[in-house]
C-alpha cells in the first residue's frame, strides 16, 4: 500500500503529529510520501523523519500581534497557485491520501476520486465539541478547507465516535519539576512577551520563538526554535505558558505540566480549545498578556490533571497499513478508557479571580 500524507505546516503541532506517525509507520509494510504546505520550505526545520518530502505553497492564515489578520490572509494567499498545486500533484500511484488538515492533498484526492482520510484536531469539531468564537466564515473554513471521506478527529475528550485521543510526539526524557516556566507564544509580539515576563523577576522563564537570538535578558532566557532543546526544557519545566494550539497542550497534559493558555484572537479553533480546557479543568485561560493574570497563575498554578492518553500513532499506523479495516467508531472504543464520560464545566471563578464568558469558559482578566 502506498499513501500520500499531507501535513499543514503553518504551525508546529501538525508537524509534531507527523513525526510521531512517521516513527510508527516506518517499520510497517506501507510506503509513505510526505507533503508539507503552508510554510516556505526554507523555514521548515528538523525534517529528518520525512526524507525526500514534497512541498507546495498551499494556503495559510496570517497573524499579527496575537490575532488573525484577515486582510493579510487574503493578500498573502494565491488561489491560482493553489489550484496549480492541486493539478500538479499526481496521485496515480497512491492507494489513499491521508491529510492533517492539509488542503492541497485533500482537494487533489477529492477531485481524483482517491480515498481520503483526515487525521487531525480540526476533524473533531462536530456537534458535541465545545465551540467558541465561531461564525459563518470559520464554519465554512472548517468544513471546506481540507475535506475528506473519512474524518478521524483528535481531542482531549471523546466528544463523538470519530474522535480519538491526541497523537503525541514525546521522547524518552527524565521529567521533573524544575525552576523555569516554558513560554511558547509564537503568534505574539516577542518583545512584548519578554517585557511581560520581566515584570516577575522572582521567576525564571525560557521563551521560545522563531527568529529569537539565544540570549538571557534578566530572568528570561530567549531561545530560537529547536525541537530537541524545546522538549528538554518542556520535560524539566514547572509549568507552561502557550497559545491554545492542540499539540503542545496535549504533550503538557501527558507529562502533567500545569498550563496557562492564551488563545489566538479571532481563531475559532484556539478559542474553542481554551473553552474545552476550562470545562474539563485541564488548564487556565487568559485573553491578553495581563500582569495580574500571570501573577495569579504563578502564585497558584492549577495542579496538572492526571490524564494518560493511549498510543494512538501506533494503532493508526497499523490500521493504515492493513487498509483501514475498522470503522472510526471501533478505533474510538479501543483508544478511550471505559470511564471517559461526558465533560462537565467547572464552577465559574469569582470576581476577584476572573470572569466567565458567555459560553462558560473561565477567562482570567486584569
């Protein structure tokens, strides 16, 4: 069996899942070609697991100062190039397409009639999944950005029978509660993030982002993006401050690291993730880089939940190699613990600690 595996490379989460799947697929009797889109090829790093990968421009969302820039998104994408990417892909040698919300492979598979399987967080947004910040545009994008025949969603809770636990890319590292807090807010203004952290000189922070120079500014150690170094600092951290992307928070939950999360403004997926986390009691969410919110969390970070997710990548790799014989609902039953019941919202914070938004999410504010 030979598959084309498309990965949306705008954020690191999709690539992290792909690394886990690449390791799981490597020893099996299945040929995999990798396609990455959504980020310039020269800005991809640590791509050794995907030897000989293919690349196209694809589509992406532009961000500015912690929010979606719709003007930048419209002007930064080239629809004619996207259509050329689809036509030039060439799918005759593939038995199936797998896509992690990657639009070129998804649309090429649909137009060519090749069976297309979606494995990713975005495919978990059905009727039972918490949603915040949705509108007609965001719902249209979620439905049509990377359409598939068989959607397998990934989430922190079994919201529907096609939803599986997260795919984790975690190395074997000693885990401890060190002195530093790991900070990864790639969509924010990094100078502003540093100034925010420097207001708390009694605490140590390690701040990661693309383009940062390796240096120390008072209590903040700056670090450019690096998969291996980031995972080491994650394993030894006492907590994590990050945007509300799915993959990193999944790793924090598995390694039992307390999380303070700030969703990307205007991005339905991240706003919905923050809502789900607060309903499940898995993390605390904030709307802005507010000093009062950070002071609260540093003084009493929420205890990390004792969740343990199954080895999803191995199960899915064998499922793909066998030709996908079971329905998604059977994989769902196999991978979730028997006691995973419905999510119950936690009580709202009082006025001194924060507020609840109209959907019930606990949002700490100044």
